[in-house]
């Protein structure tokens, strides 16, 4: 019992639940889990593949997941992970808990805060670069929307919840683009930056 409490204190709670969420409907290997993470939950929760593997090991120690070993010819055996009943209970308990908004930690905003100390074009260039990155991300989200969520009212319940996360991402990128445009325009007024 003491070991379980110790391991539970050591895990990253939201990352553990993100892993449980991905494994809930679709058991998979650690490798496939890391790939799935990047193309789904990874849009709004960043974790390296190393972090995912470490967390997977920790939640296995808590009996939230189990695995079966699949023999492979010419390759190492593969572990196919699935959520246990204890893991399902943990995920349900976590879903029923309130969560707080995450404070903004953005390096660009700190730079902008003291931008008057930089060379005139430095932050203008950085703002243009960020605008382009956010535009690319928005385009990727829009492609996902067209591909998987073209008819929102017809979506299954689980797909509607996934679509809600995508909509949030679309709003976030639009917000960044609007802010970048405002910042670029405002700084053009300053003779130092023209």
C-alpha cells in the first residue's frame, strides 16, 4: 500500500489520465501510444515519448493498466497495454474532479513585455514568425475538422467530445492570429520599428 501511495505521488496526474484516455477504447503498444498521443491529445498536452513511457511504467505499477506480451518474429516482443478496472475507476474519479484553468506561461509574452529593450526589428520579426506558426497550426486543425468532423450534429457522442477539443484549438489559434495582427500593426506606428 505504501509503495502504491509513493508511486501515485510521483506520477504526473494529467499525463497519466491522458494515457488512460487514449488506451480506454483502444489497447496498444507503448510505441503506438506515443504516436497516437502526438496526433490527438498532443495538440493540447505536450509530452515527450520518454515521458509517456515513464508514465506508462508508473501507472502500470498502480495497476491502472496491464499488458499482454505479443511475440514477434525478428523483433523484440511487444507489450499491448489496456486499461484495467482500477484504471477505469481512476479515470472516472478524475473526470468527476474540478480542474483549474492553467496559468499562461509564454516566453513570447515575456519578451513582448520588455520588448522596448530589443533592437527595433527583433520582435517584429518574431511576431511574424509566430503568426506563421499559428497559421500553420490553424490549417492543420481545419484539415482535421474537414476530415473527421464535417457534420457535427451527426457525430457520435464520443466524437462530439473530441470535436469540442478541436474547436477549442481552432479558437486558440484564431485568437493568437488576431493578437499577432494587432501587435504587428501597433508596433508599426512606432518610428523605431518602421
